[in-house]
């Protein structure tokens, strides 16, 4: 989750790695890394633009998967609460 400041780009990177702990013969070998860089920009009109990838690397099969996401959100004030319309 990214909460950008108005007028300034905000960036974050999320990552993890999964590997076997107690491998049994009948289970599939797993060794993968997940990497998610995120860049978001909020305008003064309460619109946020977000760009990120949800990249994963399979170390066993030597293969990258890199989907790209581009998103636009608009925040709306309803009573004392803010609602984010995605």
C-alpha cells in the first residue's frame, strides 16, 4: 500500500523469497523471489496515479514473470470519511 504526498512521487519496493524447508519426494521444488516496485503520484485534485510490477523469478526453472500495472484512483470525501474509488 502506498500513501503518496500531494505533488511528490512516492516509491516503495516490496519483496520476499520462498524456498523449501522440509522437502518431501512427492512435492514440487519451490524457489521463487517476488519483487514489487511501486511508484505513485498524487495530484492536488485528489487523483493518484500508480505504476508497479509484480515480478516473480522462478530459480528452479530460470524464468521471470513481469506483469505491469497502471492504476488511477480518485479519493472522494463523504461525511468525515474519505472513500477511494478505484
